[in-house]
């Protein structure tokens, strides 16, 4: 099986749930990255404790404060990462942070719609803009042919709930702001693939399955361990034929 060999990885929302497990499994994998930038809103506070414990044991783990709903924080984080990389590029950007509110068409208001878009769609867009020079650098420096996560990639953690075609089967879940913001993220992924592909950057949206986290609840199908094992075995097989697609944690395509 192909293995992920990205030298430098950055994740958002990495203090709990899927993000934290991605950090854990990346650190414990067969080819740990030389730099993992684990970003979260409050690395110094109680919510960052597990990440701090990991960072105390793994010198390749760097914690960076980042609220993806704050455009100026994104720009500052990119500057910090650029300084730490000292001329190297960023191979893999994983836009994982997300929010989910149970609201229906009847109960949602404009504030909630905007809040969901800011975190779930605008955040990933601004992250890619800010980190683009570092992703391009990684692509230029790589000797690999074609597109891959080892070379340079943007992975947007999306959901089947953002698939327009698959909406009827899950429409009993009243999460309108989440659905619309993730459908926007899916569109963003396709546009990023068409734009950034020329620079050697792979862009894919991944659905992690229904996962037992604070967001997914304990009723979900998958443990976070199983979902993340799946995601990390899909990343190394991604190539140009997947760029601009929405795939699940087992690598199967999901229709838009
Ligand atoms: P959790 O609710 O467990 O964790 C969400 C993470 O996102 C937390 O680290 C949280 O940080 C962070 N976050 C939220 N808003 C922001 C922000 N503005 N800036 C930075 N970080 C932020 O969710 P999951 O781990 O389950 O979900 C991770 C991703 O997977 C999301 O994009 C979600 O949509 C997607 N997904 C999850 C599914 C599931 O079943 N769990 C199913 C399909 C998709 P903080 O602690 O500061 O709040």
C-alpha cells in the first residue's frame, strides 16, 4: 500500500475530534512529517491540553493559534509558518475545522447562515489563498511527477451532507446552514482544482464518514480511529484524476 510521505503538513481545528486524531496518527505513522503545524483556536488554554502533551513528546509538532473565521489570524498564521519553514514549502494543507448547528429551513436566520459560511467555506478559501505561496514552493521543489499529497495538496474536509444529489436520503437531518456551507466548500474545491492544478497542487474534498466526535455524537457509525485510518490511507493514493472530486474515507467518489 502507498504511504504518505509529505514532509510538511498543516491542519486546522486540530485540538479535538478528527483533527486531533489526524495529528496523532500522522505522528505515529511510518513516515512522520518533519513538520506538523497543528493549528487551533486556543493552543494555550484547556482545549489545547492534548495537543500540548503531544508537542512535549514530538519536536516535529508545532502548535499555532488560528481561528479560521478570522481573516487577519489566517494571514498571521501563514507568516509564522513561513518563518518556521525557513525557505521550505508546505506539502499538505488540511482544512478540517468545521461547525455544525441543528437548524431547519424554518428556524435558521441570517446570522447562523453567515457564521456557518465563515468557518466552513470562507475559512478554507482564505487558508488556501494565504498558504498558496508555500504550497507552490513545495510543488516547485518536488521531484515527483503529477499531482499528489506528498508534493502539494489542499484537502478540504467536507461531508456527504453537502452533496446536492444525495440530499434526499439524509434530509431528515435539519442542518441547513451546514449543508449549504459544505456544498459551497465542494464548489470551492472544484474551482481550486481547476485554478491551482497548473501550479502542481492537488485539491480534493474528503468525507470522513459519520464519526463519533463532539460533532458526530456517540451514535455515529465510525470511531474516530477508523475514520482517520481510512482518510490517511486515501491521501497517498490521490492523483490528478481525483483532483476536484469529493471522495469518502474509503476513497469512493460521492456525486456532487
Ligand atoms: P468536532 O466538533 O469534534 O471538532 C471541530 C473542530 O473544529 C474543533 O477542533 C474546533 O475547535 C474546530 N473549529 C471550529 N470552528 C473553528 C474556527 N473558527 N477556527 C478554528 N477551529 C475551529 O468535529 P469533527 O472532528 O467531527 O469534524 C471535523 C471536520 O469533519 C469538520 O469539518 C466536519 O464538518 C467534518 N465532518 C465530520 C463528520 C462527523 O460525523 N463527525 C461527518 C462529516 C464531516 P474548538 O475546540 O476551538 O471549538
